[in-house]
C-alpha cells in the first residue's frame, strides 16, 4: 500500500506541473477471490486510479495513467492517441507495478513490462466500434510466481435521441505463472442518458459476469461464478472544466458454475467515484470516447 501511495503522490505532483485533463477516482469491490480460491465478500478491497490526458494539437493527445484495481492489480501505462472525426488509434507501453502472487514473501517485480493498443471507428452521431487491450510481455527466464496482467475491451455503440447505447465484452485477467489464473469477464449492455444543456448524465447497465479461478483442467481447486449484475451511474458537470461522477454495480443473483462456493448470499458490489478536471487550459473539444 505504501508503494501505491508513492505512485499516487508522484502523479499528483506531475498534474500540478502539466496542462491537461486530470481524472482521479477511488474504487471499492468485494468480488475478489482469495489466493486459496475462497471467497470473502464481507471484506471489500480498495484501489484508485489517476489519468492525466493532454491535447498536443487538434488530432494528437497523450495519456499517462496509474490504476490500482482491487480485482486485478496495479498497472502504470502511457498512450499516444491519434484522433479524427472518424477514427482513434492509440498505442504505448504498460507496466505491472508491485504486484504479488500467493507467496507474499517471494520476489516482487518492480515493473512487469507490457504493451497497450487501441483502435476505434466512429460514424459521428450514429455508430462507434472500439477495441482496446493492455497485456504483459512474458519474461525470458523461469517465470513461476511472476504476475501477468491483461485487460481487454471490445464494444459497439449506437446513438438514440438523448441516449448512447453500447454492447461490450470486457475482460480482466491476473495470471500467476505456474500457479493460477483469475479472471473477470463481463458481457454487458450499457446506456448513458443526457440532455443538451443539462449538467447531469445518468447511466444504466445490464451485465452478465463470469468470475474464474483456474488452476488446471479438472483441478478440484477450480472455481467459477456466474453473476447477473445491474449497474448505474451519475455524472454532474457544473462546467466544461469539471465534473464529479459515481458509478457502481451490484449482483442481483450469483451462482456457482461448478464446485459450490460459500458466501454467495452476501451482496456483491463495485463502486467507483471521482472527479475530472482541466488544469491550465479549458477544454477545446468534447470527448469522443472515455473507455480507457
């Protein structure tokens, strides 16, 4: 936790020295599997995210971000984005930072190198198709106990009067080489309602979530859960240069897809709350996408 605080403070220092858009959020979730495949929904895990985005010119932006995901782990990444009215392309390095496996006394890698790439096609006011991934690169030596993180999204969105709708497949994977794979896969329908001139936007999401703890084929320690999830959010934007948001999901019904798992009678949830603000300059154009 101390290492995470150091990174967060470094980001805040960089933000005060740089013009651009800063997004900072706090995260909480009680849906994480323990290292022994047990489930403790009564004890939530916490994290945070900080994103610094700067517009170099009309078509090129840079992005620097750190995320301590309570379900997946810590990631530091950077992107350069080329955007036009019809497409967006992004690429850059990513790093797993201070992630540990089941053996807490083992060697902790300072950085696990990786790569992030994204591509979007946009028909303004009609359709948006988006693909994005961050993945760790394998080490050349013995990798037992090393943590590899991967995050991927594929989505297709369309516009209705005062509503943006999207169908998305999202997956987060935390792999401890030689030990296990933990993943969260969401199949979702997402909506965001807005009205011209209003300071508020409201979102409602319907998600089918699969949570996996995988050791090996036919292993008795494997666990898999299915979740019917309802999500929602509220964004308040009193000005072009500042907004406050809160997003959350809650499982309506959770069930085992294999070996029974205890503790599923407790409500499962995720919450993300934060602010987005412009530093040093006013926003010159609206956001096309906000999936990163």
